[in-house]
C-alpha cells in the first residue's frame, strides 16, 4: 500500500488519495442516481461531470466535498428551521490540517492559453487529493507532507472540460498513468458545485489561521457549518452566494493546543468581520474592485463566527457572528 507522510498536524501514514478512493467509488457507482456523468477519455483518464452537461445534485456535492477533504472529513446536510434558512452543511475533521490544507484547498493553478485550449483560455484552481501527489505549491514544503498513492483524484470548479494540455500536465506532475487519474468537474452554477464550495467553510478557517501565523501543528480538531444557498444560473451570482454563505453564515469551532494567548488571539482575529470590506455581498465587493480578487481585503476570506478551545487549558473563546438578515435579503425574494 502506498502511503503519504506528514509533520504539520497530520498522522504520518495517512494517504489522502487512498482514503478518498472509497468515497470516489461511491460517486462513480451511484452516478446515475446522483445525476452526474462519467466518461473515459481516449487516453484512459476518467472525467466526472458534476453539473456541466448533467443536472448534478446536492448529494453528489456532499460526496465531492468529502473527496476534496481526502477522505479525512465528513460533510452532511441538515435542517435548522430556527436558523432562518432551510438547508445547512455541517463539516468536521479529526485531521483538519491534512483534510483542509493538504487536500481540499484550491491552490494548484492550472492554465492553458487560447491556442492550447482551442480558442478560449482555460484557467482553474485544482483542489483535492491529487494536489498532494504533485506538490506544486510551496504550502506542501511547509506542511511536510507528500502523498505517494498510485491513483489520484482532482476536483476542478469549471464550466467546461479541461483541454488535453491541462490533463497532460496533471498526469506529468502527479506521475500517474492516465488510467489512475480521475478529474471531477463542478461548475458553481450547479447543485453539486455550490455544495462542494460551501463545504469549504472549515478549510477557509484553516487557511486564515495559517495566514495569521498560527502554528498548524497545534490545530487538533475542527467542525463547522454554513447555510447552503440555491445556485444561480449566472456564474457571478452563484460565486457570490457561495462566498457569502461562508463570510456571513459560516460558523467554525477549532480545538487547539498551546498557549491561551495564542488561542485567544486566533479567535479574535479570525472572523470575517475584521475586514474593511465586511458587510456587503461578495458579488458587489468583487464588482467594485473591478473583478480583481487581489484588491479585496484578504481578511474578508474567513468564516463569520468562530470558537477556539484550548485543550491544554480547557478554556474557550468566541468572536464574530452570523448575519442571516443579510443572507436572507440576498437569497430570498421580497
């Protein structure tokens, strides 16, 4: 059995690709019932369509969310009638560093020029377990993790299949034969796409904790929730809704070790309300910055409400709060 190895907050023998394989198998076996399409390319790579030419489903999105987390997280749908919105996602992981940062985080930049892509530029950020085979991001050196599985799965948030040049790059960088690679495609305008993005609520908190300089090895456990919006056929609106779900409706509880000072500072600095851009829909913020992600205050990319508990002292801190009134004004007709 091929294995990965880890230092920053992960067990040494966990392979995110091997652990995701049973979840991927369920997605493939139940493809028809889940409303997803499965195709084998001429070279042997498996493509899963989660909502481009298929209808997809929330149920498919839940599985894709767990695939993204490298089989080290659970993603569930629940109803919270008291919370002023019908459907919520709950996400949890006993290995949040590996699940969220070594696997789920969309950090692998994959691009093709107009010429390479057959007339229209292609760009996607790869997420999921195959990132840990390629290790093309500086983050992996910091995590001290690399997976050595003999098969891999990558998730792309796109509205069309990747061109051959991108597939070839993934195979080359992951050192996989084509028959060992599965690529899952989920446009944000689809049920599966919206679901798998909102399932990143815990990952958004982990990424922010990393940006704030918190010691990743001290993060022991995490769970989170966020309201699940309905996708829009307009890609910009759909992307705005998934971001707003986390920025204004995301709740995260991290269990950590270390000093009380570090735990308290993390709780206070983590919520999205620390951002100068907080308080308006993401779609409006993005438009006002002329669709340039890098002009948006990075502090915005965080959950709305945070609890941090220090297992070494038994003490907990809380900061931020959800804004369901804003979300309802954006998602419900008057």
